[in-house]
């Protein structure tokens, strides 16, 4: 029955003033006919649809299109290259999805978590980075309640460090720990305090930085593996290792004095390493020279003694000849390298000219070489 013919309480909506839309604008109190409105809507829909009919294959195509759209978005999930899809069926882990388009049951049957497994995460301990990069001094904020640590020799050291980590097992990362970033921070701070508590302050401040980094990184990884966190520690970097700010000047003076001491010790050791071998070599040279001189003197003495015995034997046989021979040899040895002047001793008439034939023989080759190019 049309709604315009319904009556209630002695009057219908069409003729009354209490219709569902109220009085029509423009007066008259005439109410709109609902059946007329529905008819006009159907006419407009028929005009928009080819053929003027709503039923048939066209309606089926619309339904199939709607089903395909709902199915595509309801049964597929897109996994980015830096992600891995973790499928939960009624809250229980069932499988992993690789990157790309993957099919799954729509919610609430299956739900997909997409952790970023290739992203390197950064956790800071003892400091916080600022978002304001215009002022370099304000980019780092110190957190002393995290950075101040007690060393094994009962000193306090201020350490800021950064832990870089990534997801190694997505299911363990999602289900075994509730707050991964907070867990990494707490574990890193605890591990660093343990390593520092077993070391003296001087090695930590000077030569043992790399050793401290390696020991802390290994302890953090072992602790997270014990939790089954599914996290891999990529690197640990010490950013600042200093004494507390109140005593840093005194510590730096002590370090400078120790550095000077070490430098002077090294210089003294280098000088000793250079001088001692030189002294030993000089001593060995003197000893060898003395040994050679001794052997030479002994050999010459023995030779002179043997020569004297031989001369003595000849002297016994012919004394005059031996004396003359000794005189001639001695004069020859003496006059070889001296200037000689021969004087006639019979009547003292004058000086006999001396012709130095040996000197002329020495000068002759030199004169020949000088005259050669002129010819």
C-alpha cells in the first residue's frame, strides 16, 4: 500500500501538517509524496544505465567487480623490500612472507606485521641527539644518570656510546620482547657498566678504548641472544670517554704528565739503544786494533831478531865485507829521501854538480803528456 494512502489518527501524511519532512517551503502545507520521490530516483537510475534496465548481465558484472576489488584488497598484502611479512592467524604465528605481493586470509582471520629487517637502528646511551641542527652545540644533550659509571679502581668515568643494531629474526623480535628499543638500551647500559666495573680508569681513557668496545659489544649480543630477542648488534661506538666534568682538568694534567713521562722514557731508551751499540763497536775496534798492533810488533821483532842472527853469522865469516855492506845499506836508506850536495873532499876546490837522474825519470812522462797535444 502506498505510504500516501496510509492514515493514522484520522489523517495521512499527505494531507496533514505533521509529515516526516515538515511543511513544504513556499506554503500550502502540502507534504512531499515518498512514492513519487522513489519513482523519480528509479527513472534517473534507468537513464544512467545503458539499456534502461538494472537487471541482467550488467548487474552481475557490477557485483563481480565489487567482489574482485574486495578480494584483491582483502586477500593480498604488499611487503616492501626492506620488510618481511609475519603472518598471524588468530594471533598465532604461522609463516613469513617475502617482499612483493602476497596472499593471505582477510582480517580477522589473518593479520600481517611488517617489521623493517634491513634498517640499521641507533640507540644512544649517555646522550640524546637534538632535532635542532642549526646550532652544533645544542645537537647533543648529556644524560649523566646513564653516562656516569664506576670503574674497578673506584673512580668515576663519563662514557657516551652508541649501539647500532638490526632485526635478525622477525618472529623473535615481535613476540619475545615487548619493547625492543628499550630492551637494547637497558642491556647496553648494563653491559657497559659491567665492563667498566672490571677495568681501571687509565686504560679506559687511553689505550683500551677498542678493547672496551669489543668486550661490551660481545656481552650485549650474548645477553640479547639469551633473551631470544631476534636482534643483531652491528657495531658499538664510544663517543666520549672522560672523567667527570668537575675533575676533568686535573685528570688531563695527570694524563699530560704521564704522556711526558712516557715520551721521555722512550727517548732515553732510544738514546741508550743508539749509544750502547756504538760504544760496544768502538771498544771492539780498539781491542782489534791493539791486537793487530801487538801481532805486528811481535812479528817485526821476530823478523829483526832473525835478520840480526843472519847478519851475525855473515859477520863472523867476513867482518870487513859485512861492515861495508851494512854501511852502504844504511847510507842508502838515509840518503834516499834527502837533498844531496856532493863536495870534492880532496882539495876542497868546489862543489861537484849532482845530476838527479831519478827525478828526471819521474818528470819525463809528465813532460811528454804536456807536449803531445801541441804536436
